[in-house]
């Protein structure tokens, strides 16, 4: 049609002089319609006639409308048809159904497939409900074909969170648990679901749910529930759920219950009378109740003898009570909780609440020497009854899990025991940001002190975000409690495990010395150093510890930290002299020599030449068959050459063993780690950094190709995991050496950056490597490379660390930009201010929250809240606080943070805590009374 409204046709016709009342539509074929019995009047067109005959249009015609379809839409349509065909053919393939559900997200990106009318495309694009309904329909079809599939039912429940009321959801969950009471993964998800449903949540409800879960799984494991057999890995999963419950109670402020659970488990596991060992778990728990209620000292309390001894004594008529010494009376507690009454009310409450949390984490027991009874307890919540813990007691038959129980208890109390919680409850337990704190790492890259698991507060600590914590230790009664636990559990183990406990104890005391050095508290340092030395000497006096190189290493390191370098050298020399000629076969001996050499290398620059010669002497002597002799002077070149040959042969032997042994024995793993580390340092000192890096590359290439043939660096088998940990340890040495070399000489940053990037792709959960990466990238002026790297890792990695450190890197960058834009307290407005940083950090937080582990990690929510408050956006911050409670309603630290950030809402926040049964140790009514006094 032209602008005059005249029809334009391919056929040229003379224009009519008369005005046209309508626009004629030219038929494709000008032939007159044929009259037939189907079309007697000749009024139907050809396609209608075909339809009446029950025929489709000719092939070329049917394809006409789609002649130029959107190629992407066509491909998606083909995929949908392919999925439909495959699920029809393989209705039992649950993975295929799940892939079909996941594919719907892709389909919705091109919603033309489901658009019916014009204009609906945009409407549908915005409709999340459509995609959810589509997924739900697919899942329901899948469940019809696979009635017993738990994964499909779980996926359906996850989807229905968007549609159903919480109460309906809970009922559906209960049905699922009733059908599969032996499925530990299902229990874990159910507990997390109930724990994070704010509207139906209360502490007592979830606590009893944990009890029900553990007692049900115990019955399954004992064979009491005949309909459902125990699945493989049930005991490990039960232990993980038990730890999850303890961290849940600690974070909710109910520390006493968590400590009681550990105390009861220690007695229930290690001090069980022989007469009850053959009973099912339920029967054993019933026998345990009289012991718990008897008032007998428990693990960590003075004079604890254990359930077994108590049972024997009861059969003989009970203990003979001896009047205790008068000196042992505990000092009266400091009643003056409020130091300064002029402070704002919220500050007074926070300080007093945190103080009580710190002092009262142990369960209250009536002191019979003071003629106390249960009525004398001012706060009934501090008493733990058997009903609070009985259901959660589980049997641990595996020796490894029994030792892990002790390690977990010590870690809970703040002792760096080297225990990392199972992956299922690792991020739930994280609630403080010590993971970003480098401490002594920058000053001493080779000998820094690194606790294996950080990010979780120890019991009794509810500090502000950013407050360094774990190395301070507990108060006097807390320290006594930890000592009693060590004295009780040490005789239960022998060999490597006992050595590990001694090591943890000494490491805990040294950590407190490092804290005193860090805070420059000389008075405290003197007494702490004295106590620590006394403990080290006492441990080394024990016959089985005489040749324990781990302990000798710790003792010598302590002397070095205290500044007694010559004394430390004597201790090292004594220990090495005792070793005789074990050469490179003993990993503990290698580690001892390595630390000695590293400490020498890290001495001040003035004495570096002599220190290096000493370090070379130590590492050379390690390879010789003659007994060790103290340093006398420069090592001869011939000895260095011999030592290098010895290292090369030993490393080849070790790598050769690694290829044939499966699974990898622990000894050969630890030997390979210590040997490679010693050789790397030796090469660094005698040739240079490139020679050390070469050793790393050699070990990496060998293990990567032989242990992981795919070259992925990761495997599912136990053997693959143990060799991965070997590579991780050697990688840490590699990066530490590069950091040290950059500190003492001019060296480019690229090799370290490259090494860290490679390592983090393989070990995305390693906090030490992330700390280094963030630190060196912060010195760079180009953020794009870092951002691209974080983006790559966060897309594929399961751990939460990449998200946490990506946020930390951007925050450091923001701080840097702000310090540049401020001079002498005045603002300097940059020409192009980097306002995008704020939005970028918020986007990172939001994306990190999308994963399950992120949305239920109290640390992530605390960081987000803290960040928004620092921007001064109060309304948005409050919104995030309430959103945090929707996901982590049990985390008391979130409520404490909120009191600090929104003091006006204090009453409302405390009412909320009381309603949800979180532990409020100082009610506001009591605070008013204390302020009146």
C-alpha cells in the first residue's frame, strides 16, 4: 500500500480514476475456486478445503511461516523435543529428568518458545511463576516414574518453597523423612530447612529435632528399625550432625548445652562400662542417665574419673568423700559487671551480655563443698538436664571418629587442634572474620603460625566483627577446664594420636605467647612464656615423648619466639643430636630441621649471611649418615654436592613409591611433603629461587600425571585426596618461598601471582593461599585481572572462600580509593570517582547468598550488614538484617550486631531474641535494676 492508500501489486494495472472504498487483497493464485461436494458454493480457499478433507498443507507450504525462524529458538525447540523423547524412552533416568528441569532456565531466556499471543513474549520473560510451574510439572512426571527417588522429591520441595506456606512445606518434609528415616543427607537438609524457617523457628523445637534425628539414625544403625537398613557412611554423617547441633547451640548462645553434649559424648564413648556395651544405643543411654544425674564430675571438671569408674564404685557402695582443701575454693566472681554507668544503655547491655557469655559458658553444677543445691543457681538456664542431651548421644565405633570427637571438642574450646569440621557444617559454623587476618604471615612468610580451621568463634566468644580472637585464650576457670580435658583424654590414646594431642596443647599455649607479642603486652608475655616452657618441659619428660620431634620442634620455636635465640639453637641441636643417623626417612625429623633452617633464614638482614650458612649446615647434615653436630663454620662445597645428590635420590624414590601405592599410606605422604620442602629450601639457599621452583614443578608434574591421569589435579578416591593434600602442602611451601624471596630481594611479582592463580584453581578452599592472593593483588593498580580470576573461580568452585575473599579484595580496594581521596582530613573529589565499587561489593554479596552454603553462613550476613552500615544506609541495612534472620534466625551474633548498629531498636531486637528462645543472659529488667544500684 502506498502513501495514498492505493494497493501496490506486482502486476501493473492502470490506476482507476474512481476513489477506492477498500483495499483489495490479491490471492496468491488468481484461479477461480473449484466447486466440489466439500465446497459446494466455491467460497472456501484451498487451505480450508484441505482441512475439511483432513489433510495438512503441502510440505513446502507448512514450512513457509517458519521459513526464517530465529535459529536459536529453533535449536531450543529441537532440544526440548529431544528431552521429551529421551525421558519417554528412559523414564527411570533421574539425572536426565533433573537435567530437563535445569534446562528450563535456558528455555526461559528465549521465551518465544512458550509465547502464545503477540506481546506475551515480554510478559512471559518477566514471569518467574511460569518457569516454576513448568519445572514443577516436569518433576511431578518424573516422580510418577520414580517413586523411590529422594533427589527428585527434594528438588520438588525446593521448588515448592516459592508456592507453599511454611506449615504445608514442613508437613511434606515430615512425610519424606517418614518414608526415608535412614537417609542421612535428607536429615541434614531437613534440619537446615527447619533451622532457617523464621516463622516456625524456635531453639527448643530445633534442638529436639536434632535429638530426634540422631536417636532415629542410632536406631537404624543398631538394626532396631527393621524396615530400613543403615546406608554406608551413616556413622560419619551422624558425627557431622552431632557437631552441627553443637555449633547451632553455641551460636544461639546456649553454650552450656553444647559443652554438656561434648562432655556426655566423651564419657559415653571412652568410659563406657563393659556391662552395657552390648546393649542397643537406647538402652545404653538409659543406663547413662543415673551417672549424669549423680553429681559426679564430668569431662573438664576437677576430679573427673568417668562413667565406668563411677559404675564400678556404685556396685561397691559409692565413693569415700574426702573433705577438700580449703585453698581450692574458687575466687568469687567479679560482680561489678557495669564499669561505667554514664555510657548509653545499649553499650552497657552489650558489654555485660558479652562478658557473661565469656564467663558462663560452662554448665553450672551445685558445689557440694559449699553446700549448694540446684535451687542456688541464679540463672536456671545454666543447668543442663539429661533431657536436654539424652537423645543426641550416639555410638562411635570407628577409632578415627573417636579421635575426631576429642579434636572437635578441643577446637570448640579454642584450641587449634588441626580439626576441620565436615563440609556439611563448615560454613554454618563460620561466624567471625579471622580468616582475613594475616597476623604474622607478612612478617614471617616461612614460619608463620596458621591454625587449620578459622572462621568459627570458640565457645563463649560473641565479639564484634573484626575483633581478633582465637589466640587470647579463656579466663582462669576456662583454662583450668581445658587443662582437665587434656589430662582426661591423653591416657586414652597412644602413638601418633597422643603426639598430636601434646602438639595441640603446646601449640595452644604458644598461640597465646604470639598474641602477647602481637599486642606488646610484656607483663602478660613473661608469665605466659614461663607457663608455656613449664608445660613443654613436663611433656618432654614423659618417657614416650623423649624422642617426639614434634614436641622438640614446638619447644625450640617457643624459645625462639621469646627472643632466646641461643637457647633455642641448643634445643634444636640437642633434638637433632638424639636422632642419630635416620637421614631423610623420618618426616618429623625433616620437619624439625626445616623449621630450624627457616628460623635461621628469617633472621634480621644484618646477620643474613651467617644465618644462611647455618641453614645450609642444618639441611646438609640431615642427609648425612653421621650423627648431627652443631654449626662450626661454612659447609664445604663437596658436602653440599653430596647432599644435593642424596635429596635427588630420596625424592625420586618417594615419587616412585607414590605411583605404585594405592591407597596412599599416610607415612609416605608426610615423608614426601617434608622431603620436598627441605629440598626446595636447600636448593633456594645453595643455588637460587629458580632451582627451588624447579623442584616444585617436578613434584607437581609427577603427581599430576601419575596419580590423576586426567590431569585435573582432583579425584574422588581416598588416594587421590591424600595426594591432593600433598600437592597442597608443597604448593604452600612454594608460595611462601616466593613471598620470602620478594621480601629480601628484588624479584618480579608475576611468578608468585601465576603460582597462586594455578594453586587456587586446584584448592579453592585454601584460606592461606587466598590471603596471599588478595594481598598481592591489592598492590596492583589494575583490578580487572583479579575480578576476572574471581569470576572464573566462583562460577565453578563449591567452597564459599572464593566469594568471601572476592568481597574482601573489593573492600580493600575501596579502602585504598578512599584513603587516596582524603588528605589531612579533607575530601579530595577525584575526577572519575570509583562509585562502582560500592555496587560491585553489594552485587558480590547478593550473588554469594544465592548458594545454600552462602545463605546460611552467619559470617557472610555479618559482613554484609557491617558493609551497608559503613555506607550509612540505615534503612537498607535494617532490611538486610531482617533478611539475614530469615536465613540464620539462630545466630545470636547477628542480633548483637543489630543492637550495635540500630540502638533505637534494642527493645524490639531483644523481644525477638526472647520469642525465638535465643539465650539472653542479661534481660533488660535486670539491667534496669543494676543501673539503679
